C-alpha cells in the first residue's frame, strides 16, 4: 500500500524547435498555398482534436479502440510477451493501455515531441503499471533517431495507432516506415492503425461534422498564426472545406477565402482572391492491399490484419 511509485526514466533528445514562421511564410507564397498539418496541434488544437475523436461522425478513433479491445490478446501474441514496446507519437498513451495487460512488455518507450505532456503521461503510466519499465523519449519521431542504451538492436515491438501515417504523403510514409524498420531492427514487429477507403459520403461526413468541431480545428490554425506570428487573419472571412479526392485517395482540408482580401503575417502581405484556398491537410486512405504494398516497399512483411465488420478501419501487424 505504501510502495514507492515506480518512476519513469526520461531521455530528452532535445528535438529542434519547429520552424513555424519559416514554414508558414514559405507555404503562403506557393501557387497552391499550404501549411503542414503538424501545426494544428497547439494547446487549443490538441483539445479540439480530442473533441473530434469523440464525434459521432469521426469513426476512426472509436473503431480502432474497438479493434484493440476485441483483438488485443491476439495482437499481443504477435508482438511477443516480455518485449520492448516503442510507441511513435504517444500523446496521452491512452490506446496503449488496451494492450499493456495482454502484452506485459518488459519496457515501454513512448516517443513524443511534446515534452510536458509526454512526461506527465509517462509518470501516470509508470504508477499504474509498476511491472513495466517506462522510458519516455522526447524527440521528433519523424527524424532519424536511435533508441537509448540497452534497447537498440533488441527485438522490439512498435505501435503507431490513429492512422497518423495517412497524414504523410505516400512517399514520405514509405521513408518513415523505412526509418522505423531501422530503429526497431530485424526480428521486430509493428502494429499500425490505417484508415480504409470506403463510401465517400462517410469520409466527407467524418471531416465535416455537424457540430463544426473540425471546422474550428482547421480555423484554429489561423488563430495560432495571428497569435504567434503577428498575423491578422479575419477568421470570419475564411471557411472550412473538406472533401474526399478520389483520384488521390485522400481527404483534403482547405481554408477558403470568402472574398478578395489582403492578410499580413510577420510583416509580409498576402493577397487572397475570393474562393482561393489554403491547403492545410491531406488524410490518405488505403485499401488493405495498398497499405500492405507500401509496407512491403519499406521492408516490412505483412503478417496479419484486423478490421471491423463494416471495413471502416484496419490494424496491421507487420514484421521485419
Ligand atoms: C491525426 N489524423 C490522423 C487525423 C486525420 O483524420 O487525418 C487529423 C484530423 N483532421 C481532421 N480531423 C482529424
């Protein structure tokens, strides 16, 4: 009852501060203006994203959690008990809890760029699972990295849920999977959540919810630019637009200028035509075969895939 709580070990890789200003200014002068989706996630954006995950129209989170609950024991068998488990972009480490009991890993290594959030979550998890050695790594997992002393080169299990792989361009996704393969090493496996191609109406509804939360999430990017980069976007003059692009196999999110207007950011002026868009996100959807092919091209062998009865979402186990 009065045991000393187990403390996580922190490894701070000191990720490069993000280049928000450079990325926004260079994105705003492009022919098709664009800003990378990673900039959605300031404090308000992260809160709005959590709200998106609870929306009736946003099926991915709920469906993936259902799969982890239903098939967790089988997934754990593939991953192998007593292994070292690495999670990419662990956030609050909520989904991993569904696997930890079945998996009983010797160690859990959450990797996340958001230092405070990572440290808080790791501390809670270490208390809840005293038998698991928690090593929290503050790093940008999209950049090359090596595991801490004692973990590199051992057979590991990787976990990358949420279909975040869909926010990379396919070629970037392949390169990212190659880097994960190198990091985990041969004999390892990866459990990865991937959103599936499906009826277009369902996709469009998921990114155009009736409560307008996704619109607020998209527009918050302009608010963040106003606050952090001395911008003067008038949020009422821009409109959320999300649509499945069947030719590219992706949902695109844009912010559409409702009128001809000039906007200033960091002292630079940008002229928007009425109807002109700022492209803020791609969310690629894959068939099972398309994703298996992508994974194979990065050196993984597809071993098993779990889907829900409606084929909304997939969780793949890939091995090296
Ligand atoms: C984080 N990512 C997988 C989400 C997605 O569905 O692409 C981000 C999101 N954008 C709008 N709604 C949710």
